[in-house]
C-alpha cells in the first residue's frame, strides 16, 4: 500500500512540475497566425505628433464615428458620420500638449483605439 501511494504521489508531482507538450500540429498555429494577419486593419493617423489641433485619419474601412478624449477621460471631440468616410481631417480646438485617446467606430460596428500625442500650438 505504501509503495502504491508513493507511486501515485510521484506521478502527480511529475505532472505538476514538468510542463506538458502541446499536442497541436505546428502547421495549425502557423495557419492561425496567417489568418489573423490577413484581416489586418490599415489605419493611418498623421502627422504624429500633431500641432495646432489638426491631424488626419485615413482607413481602408469606412469610419462611422470618432471620439477623442484626453488621458483623464474628458471628451474633447466627437463626431458621427451619416455617410461613413475613409478619411477625416480632424480639428481639435484648444488641444494642449499631451496624449489623447482616439476611439474609431467603423461601419461594421467594430472599433479600434489609438493613442496620439500633441505638441500643442505653434504660437
């Protein structure tokens, strides 16, 4: 009985201490990565950092809404587009120096979040 208990304890310790192998085929993981990469979003925000509150957002997907907040969550810009667009020229009045959070909602109801920095005004 003692030998059986020692064997049982030894097996359970070896399973918990040593990592187990992944039983998936290596080709499966590569296929998953490839599929995720094919659906990559093309989104450009420029210039970075922006100055005088003006910058442009362009995307290969249609943009339905845009919201910009500062880092403490105060909304500084919000716009909803009746007809979705692929490029937006944004003007944020009184955008001081700092980091801003851009929330972009696309026409298919997916969204993405980006950070952008501002140098403030040039004057």
